[in-house]
C-alpha cells in the first residue's frame, strides 16, 4: 500500500440505501466530502455496509457522480456479506475503475445482508473468513490489488497475531488496527511484522460507543475523551505509521486541527 505520502486516511461513508427520497442530495454531499478530503492531500477509505446497515455501494456512488479515484489515495473496504455474483461484480468494476487498495474484513453482517457461502471462494469453514476472501482475491486477480486486513488489539495478543500471520500468508500486505487511544502492546508487536501498519484513531467524542463495540467499560482516563489529543498521542508513539481517522466530523475545521495538514 503506497499511503506513506498521505498524511491521514479519512473514513467516508456512502449514503444509506433506505433513504431513497434524499438519495440525490446525499450523493451530492458524498461528492463534496470526497472532494474536500482529496483537496486536503489525505487518502479516503470507504466502509462496506458498516454496522450491518445496508448502504449504497462505493462503485455506484463513484459512477453516479463521475468521480475518478487516485489509486494511491483510495481504499475500498470489502467484507463477506455479499453474494458470490455480487462480490465478483464489485471486484470486476473496482479493477476497471483502477481501484488498487482493498481492506478485506469479515464484516458485521445484518438481517438485510446476504452471506457469502464459504465454498464459493474456496473456504473450508462453515463461514467465509477474511483470510478466505483475501486468498480468493489474491488468486483470482493476481497482482491487481494490494490487500489489507484488520487487526483487533482488544483480542488476546497471541490469538490475534496468529490470525494476522494467516492473513499475511493469504495475501495481505498491510494492516489497519481497530481504534486505539494510545500506545498499545499488541500494535507494538504488529509493527515488527514486515507489513505496513495503519493505526486507527477514534474521532468521535462518543467514546462509549467505541468501548461498547470492543466489549470494554469506559475507564476514568477516557471520561473526557478528546479525539484531537488522541491524534497527537498516536503521532508521538507511532510517528512512522499512517493514521486512519474513523468517525471524523466533517463539520469540524479539521484542516486546522490535524497536525500533519494544519495550515
């Protein structure tokens, strides 16, 4: 992944699929936000139906607004909650649009989302895993995509590192951590692997949501969480890592607040 020249990777959500009456308006907002990130010099990451809620596909959004991606500053997220035909269509169109970086995750799933049958991508478990999907993409589209994998520092370290080793063997060449708020022992260990490591910062003041999502209780240290102070802390501990900004508020004047792009 050639993201070392991008000061940050900024997460951008596509419009929700159930808001048909506002679709054109939301697509316009998406396009404006996309342009804002590009003008800041940052890279963009587009989640794939996050939290199990169906959203418009990134391919559709790009096509409907005529947006051209910079392959070196764009990451498409892809999970296992697609039909096989849908998956192959996404990959075919991504290749045609010159998308090169894909962050592969198992995904959250949800009642409105289909589930990829593991045997259709060569899987041997009863569910399709992220390393199955990484291997499938790597073998079906050789040398076309740079594949990344998620890393969860809230799991037991030996378990998560073993999973990451399997993802690397399957074809992953970069990792994006779940959000951390400071120096993390598991992430420190991950940086010794021969892959690019992107550390993720939680940019919402709603720290309760993050802790609930990882099964933790908010401690006293995080009661008055300041996301921009977190960014400074992560820059201090991981100065050579690119940083992924999740839940960044587009109402903020972050061009003035983020140290790597502050004017």
